[in-house]
C-alpha cells in the first residue's frame, strides 16, 4: 500500500485492519455497484455462493442466486439506488450443500459518495432458517388447533389433520384408524398383524397417487411394519432414509413397493395417535418432493400434531358412542315396524337429529283398540339428549296404557297432560345443569282414532300440527283440528273433531322436524308437504320416500317422525247387530242368531266359545245394566263380541269362592277370549271380547 503525503501511519494501518476484517467476516456481506455487480464480498458471502472473493468480484447476483430470489433482490437494489432508502427483504433460497429451503433476512443499505449521491449498495444477509422453522412449527400447531376437530365426526376429523399436514410438513399423509372407532367402541390391540381402516389421506399431488388403498378401505400391516410397532409400543419412529424396516414393509406389498419407487419416497415418519391412554390409530408422513429428509425437530412437531388430533378424534369417538347409545335407546322405545291392522295399513319413518345436541324426543305409534279400531299417535318432546328420549319412552308407554282403557282422544290428552305436569315436578331438581340445559318439560301430541265400521275418525291435538288427509281422488287437505295447549302447560281443555273418511284415504302424521327442515317456516313446510302427498304413489313406503325426499335436502338438524296410514272399511257382511229386549228369555234367541251368523262366515269352530261369551255378556247386561241393550258381532282378524247398555257401571273380574253362586261368568270370559275389556261411552258402556279364529291348515303346519 502506497502512503499518501501527510497520511498518518496508524490510520493507514487501521484501514487495512478494517478491510481484512471485512474480508474475514462470516456474515454474508457484499458491496455492489448500481448495476448489481459485486465489488467486494465477505468470506461469509463467498462461502454461501461457493466462490472465492476474487471469483465473485464483477459478477452479478443472478449468477449465484436463483432467478426468483434474484429478481426480488435486484428490484430492491434498484429501489435503494433510486430512493436512497434502505430496504429489508425476506428471501428463500434452496440450500446449496444441504437439501432444504433456507430463509434469509436481507438488508439493502445505500452507500453515498462525498456529494451524497448513492453510488453503491451494501448487501447484508442473516440466516433466519432456524427461527423461521420454529415460527412455522408454531403456526402449524396453531392451525391444527383451529382446524382439526371442527366437527364430532371421526372421519372428517382425521381428514382435517391430513389436510393441514400435507404440504406443510409432509408431501403425503395417511391416517389409519382401528375399525372399532367408527362405531364408537374402545379399540383393542391385535396379537398378530393389523388391519386398519383408511380414515383419511392427502397429498401435494392431485388425486393422491401415492395411496395404495382408498378412504374407507382396509390396509393390512404385518407385525414387523413400523405402523404396527408404533401402535404396539405407543412410540413414534423417524426414518430419514428408506431403511431396512421400511423396505421390508414396502417389499411385502408389490403395489406399495411400486409407489415408493415411482414417487421417489425417501423419508418417513410413523406416529401413533394416542389419547387418554388409548391408541386409536397411526399416521404416516412421507416426503418425496422435498429434498430434505425429516429431522428430529420434524418428529417432535409430528408428535405434537398427532397428540392434538388424537384428542379431537377421541372426542369424536366418544360422541359417536354416546350418540349411538342414545339412538339405540330412541329406536328401542319406538315400534320397530307398525303392524298391519284391520282398520289401516301403516308405514313409518324415523330420522334422528344430526346435531351436537343429540337425538330428540319424537315418537309415533300404531295401537290396536277394541272394536277393530286403531289409534295413530305422533308426539314430540321439546329438547334433545337422553332426557328427551327417556321422557318420550315414558309418554309412549302412558299413551298405550291410556289407550287400552279406551278413553276418547280429548280425555286421553287430559290424563297425559297431568302425567307430564307430575314428571316435570319430579325432575325439577333431578337434572344436572352442567350436563344438560334445563328446560321446562313440554311435549306435543296428536292422537287419532279410526273406526273401520263407521269410517269415522276422531282427532285431538295437544299443540301439534294437524294431520294431512289424502282422499282416494288425490285431493290433499289438513284436518281442521283445534290445537290445545302443549302437554305440560296444564289447566286447559282439549277438543276432538270427527270426520267420516272415504275408504282408501291416507292419513299422514308428522313432527315439526319435517316441516321446519332447512330453516323453513311452518306454513312453507305445510305447502311442501301438501305437494309431496299429492304426487302419485301406490305403496305407503313410496309415500314416505317421496315426502322425505321433497322436504329434506340432507341430514335433519331435528328429529323427524312420519307415520302414514291407508284406511280400510268393514262392510255390512262383516258386521252383525242385534237390538235385544231387557228380558233373560232373549238370551237363547241371541245364541241361535250368533250360531247362524258364524256358520255364514264359515267359523263353525268358534261357535261353542262364542255362544258362551255372548251368553255371559248379554246376561250381565240384562241383569246389571239398563236398556237399550245391543249386541254387535264383528268378523276381523278375530271374532269381536260387543254388548252395549245404558249403565255406566263396569263389571270387575274377581275370583269366586267355593260356595259362591255367582262371580264366575267374567272369569270364564277371560279364560275363553284372547282379550276383553270395557269401553265407556257418552251414554253407557260396551263390554267387548275377542275370540281367536281357528288356525288354517297352513298355520298348523
């Protein structure tokens, strides 16, 4: 170095030390001119570029920097030269020696001459790869917490995990779960090998070409495979390369081995899904597009993700188990299949609510009544969950009990309203508010009684929507029923309306979940139901399918119960009626008339039993009842004997003692008849008994 006249030696030595320090600096620093050519570069800069300082001098950044990164740096340098303001950039560059992306924080600073003009730009880079990776891991964990577990569906939760991880941590992700999880059952480990159900997978490639099995299919893992070892031990495994264990696993399945070769899979992480001490399944993370293999930090991140996802999956499993239990309870409390009655043919549908609140308290029933009549019932308990299901079961049992007493529809609802009021009082302090939202015990109910002899229908409603009537000519109407208050309100009366129905009419009873599906109001729902019922359908099952298809667009958010029934009629040849005199001598004539009628019906085998039953019932009416006295014989699925009189006093079955002269008549009726009972009416009562028909030859064999 040549000394200038008057220059102090110690200053020249300091400048030399500064220059030497710049050259030896391990931080990538470079001085560039306005055309982005390198004038000076530190050792750190040269090392990152893979050149010497002399080799870098005069080169442009594009010669040792990827195009995308260079364009960003070049634009920044031009902006610094033009504005004289520093610029800060975050540049991502693929590692030169180690595979994987590196992140740099680049500062571009202006260097001015004595006149203040920007002549050069200083390039300084700081490696933020580790900090960026930590930030990315934290962001990924936050996204897992936000996106995974948004629903209580096992499959969707697993798919959410795969969607979040694919492209962020791995190139291909599979989530395999034990089959029992989809039924909500606690899984049990297998002794040899394992068959897992593919719950979810995701790839950076469209169509997930790496997968050997599809979602919902079973994948078989040998005992020595990494997934089975992870499930057995509960510990994850990191395979930076395709080691011997992964190779054996892949070679055991030619299709899997082909996928490994075709896509260049080079690194694998296998992590079990553990939650609350239970191993639920296994997740496999694969890299084939990224050059960098998985690291220990990636394994820790995968464990954290799996732990969070496993809790969400286990929550979904528990919900599935509880929902399955509630639905099983709900269905066990409903009629499995409405039995065909002489009065109607019936079909039904029940769809439980698909919501976190759980199943509701909707129910329906078809109840055989005396005199070949039938009761059709639909009800809805307000609320959801096991409490609503249990209340529904109690109400259905109560309705059956009250129906067996043959109460008129309006009186039955009065007694049912009293029952709900008592139940609400008992449960006032029995419900834990931390487990279920406490609401007033309220229910609605629609009770319909149809008589196939008179073809008259009596309807009473407790806050329920009216039944729809489809006449044989295809006209649809809603019966004009005065809706009483819902059950549980108490203190208000109920009214029943009667209407004569043409034979072959269809009655449709339903709950509000059908009308209000998809956020509709009730009026719109009624119009849709009217249009659906007007569509031609021969079978009742088709009617149910058409109605549900027209009013539901997906899984309902509230319970849906639908009951449809086509009415029948008993013609005069199946019914015989006699007006009887209030005289014991009339009994012999009645027996003879009954014998002739049974012979006309071809039921001679029932004559002896029918004569005894008729004699006893008519004699009791003459001795203890009052005129007018009537005998009615109905041929249905049984022979029904009905004796009516004007007295409201009902006989009671009792066991006669040895020396009693009376008291054995009703006992004899109870022994001979399939069932018997009393039906109270406005002007007296009716004692009825059903006599079983003789078995046909086919029935005997």
